[in-house]
C-alpha cells in the first residue's frame, strides 16, 4: 500500500525553488519528481486559512477558518486563535484516510486540536505564550500517545521566551516513525522560515540559511522513513502555505477610523463605542459594521481611500462580492486591500495612523501575507514517489487542488472539494 508524507514549510515562496534544487534533500525530491511552481493560496493568505484549505480542498467559505485569530463580531483583537478541529466545517484528507482504516498523523498543524487522528499534536499553544505550562493547552487537544510518550522528554522545547515549536517537531517526528512505525498518512509542519521572513524580509540572505536548516530536517525525516518505514512506497510532498510580501508601510486602520470619528475611545485605547471596527488580516483587513445607521457613511469613506495617494485601496468588497470573487465568508461586512505593499494593523494604543514595522511580528513585520492569492510571492507544491511522474512542471495551480491530488497518490478520491485533480503530475495507475 502506498503512503503519504507531507513536509510543510510555512512561508515557502516560489522564488525559493532554484536554491532548493541545489540542496541535498530538497534536490532529491525536486529532481526526481514534479512540481507546481506557483501555487496560489486562498484568500486571505494566512497560515490557518491556508493550512485548512490544503487538507480539505475547500476555500474559506467551505471550511469556515477565515483568519488566524478567532474572528467574531464584537471580539476585539486578542491572543485567541482558531485551534480546534471541530471548528473546521469540512472533512480533511486525514479524516478520509482514517475512515478507510489508514493510520494518520498530524504534527504541529494548525486547527487540529482534538482531531480524531491516530497521532495528533496541534499547533495550539498561543502565539505569544512564554510560560512554562504548555501542557494546559495540550491536554485533551493532543493525542494521549504523543503526550504520554514525548512531553516528558521534549516538552522543554515549548517553554519560556526561547521556546521553539520546530525543535519540538523535529524531536517528536523521527521518534514517532521509529517508535510506532511510519503512519500511512503523515503531515509535519515547520514554522521558522515564516519567522525569518517576518523578521528580515522575503529575499534576505537569512532565508537561504533557514532553508538549509529545513533541508537538514527533511533529511532526518527521509532517513527515518528509510530505516523504520516504507520508503519505496511513500509519496513525498514538500509544500508551502503562502508566500510573503516585503512591507513598505504599516497603516493602523482603527487609529484612522478613530480620527474620522467612527471609533470613540477613553484615551487609553479602550473602545467606548463605535460605528465600525477593523480586524486585521495583515495585507487585508476585515471591516465590521457595528452601527447599521452609519454603514453608508463608512462605505463611502472606505471608497474614498481608493483615491488617497498614500493608502491607495485596491478594492472595497462586501460579503457577497467576497464570496463571489474569492470564496470567502465570515463575520465581516467589507474587506479592503491596498495597491501598495501596506500591512494593516488594528491596534488602538499606538497613537498614530502610520506606524513603524516591527521585525518578527506576523502582521506588521518586515514582510507579511494575508492578501488575495495573486500577490507575489506565492508558494509551491513539490511531489515525488511511486504515484508521481518525474519531470512534470506546472506553472500555476490553486491550493484547493492539493488535497484531492494527494489523496489520489495513495489510492482514494476526495469528493465534494473545490479543487481539481492535478492528474498531469500523476502516473496512470490504470
């Protein structure tokens, strides 16, 4: 029986392909397989939205994860992110594999808390957590087999200011393959390239150094499968979730709304009342109408920003337009994005409309994402194995195509997805 191993690199960009070809382990997969050079992410191109589309084959309107943060009307920005698998409104490729009797594994994948997989360690410890009790977020959300076998030994990687999810992932993943045997379907996610790009920018030299680290990590996992798994019958996939874009300016949109009188505060950044509110998705932002009597006035103001020489909005789309053009639905009324490489902040305590970039911050760092899928850089999809042809190059495809294509690699169909089968890169199995 064929197996599937997926190595996800957060913020892997299309521009990385040439340097990856020259690396030992990436090169082995690329040069013996096929790839999609420009894989368009879903809108908004945020980590949690994209990861969920990758495994469901659905756009955001179909799976319900419309932001990293748990987006609700009246919920001002906080550190609560989508985390639980029950919030995903469509079955995943791992769900289908489980129902067919296959063993399934997901390590450090977003929105998998409490998932009914054979082995599951969710990306669920809060983004800014620096404490020493990550177990309180993991009990009942990670599977007992991982908690019982590895937390006592590797939980230290998840604690303190220097915590590293990637170190934990790379401690657990090869051990799991050795200790329990290679799962039939295994998804492993790495985070650090995304952090480097948020800190230094899309094309900085440090991105190549980080790719070298990820190449070494992939090599360890490949060797683990050679030693303890079924390498010859495994289809390997290397993928990204979104690209990134270098940021030229940061617009604190709620500060702008406050200046125009749409938000009233107590002077300390606390909202007293408001007519509308912005929820940032980094390169785009969701606008919530709080006072329906002011909706036309808010809409007219937003549209006026298309002509603003500094802001240069590309579009102001309402809910129906977002569903029609980008397959996005959620608790918002309008979505905006700039023609410029502007990232939208949503804080109300900075005291200025235009603020500085903060290297490393996921919304307002040196580079970020969260835009429409067409914006550069986007990501890629690489596959190699017994079900994959060698040497096929596909210029563009859509992220929703990935689940149905990966499912076919291991012998089953995923129905009711939004994607198409990338059959040109797969062998005819008859």
